[in-house]
C-alpha cells in the first residue's frame, strides 16, 4: 500500500501539531485572525522562531496568511482540521469494532471453558 497525498497531508499536520507552541498558536487562531507579532506576544522567543512555527503550520495546511494593508494576518483553516478529525474518527470506529469482536470472542472462549 503506497503513501497517498492524503497520507502526506496527515503526516504534515500531525507533525505540526506535535509541538506545544504550534498547538497553542492553533488554539489562539481558533478565536480569530492574528498577526505574527500578536501570536509571538506570549512567548519568550524571537519573532524569527515564531515565524518558523507559523511556516510549519502553513505547510501543513492548518493555517494560511492573507494580506491586509501592511500586515499578513494568519487564520486557521478548519477544513484541514476536519480531515484530521475524520481520520481519527475512522480509526476510532475501526478499533472499537475490533475490540467488540475480541470481547465477543473472549466471552465465547470463556463460556466454552466453563462448560
């Protein structure tokens, strides 16, 4: 089974979300657009370091940057998050079904052992 473009997008997204600073930035952007300067305020790091985090989030498709006068506000891209949620939900369903089958199988084994 080869790696699809969707797999690559999910890899990039989960890699981006593996960092706590980037997760914080995503949470902040869920409240609305913000400039890099606004996003950098709570962190004891350089603007360059925050910009690096933003580039990772952009490459993953989680955020985008627009243009408003002299600024380039960042915004969350909910569709990218929906793809991750969909993948997680599908995985949860699959594992839930497998666990249900295992539970049924073990119950049958135990019932047979008790007879």
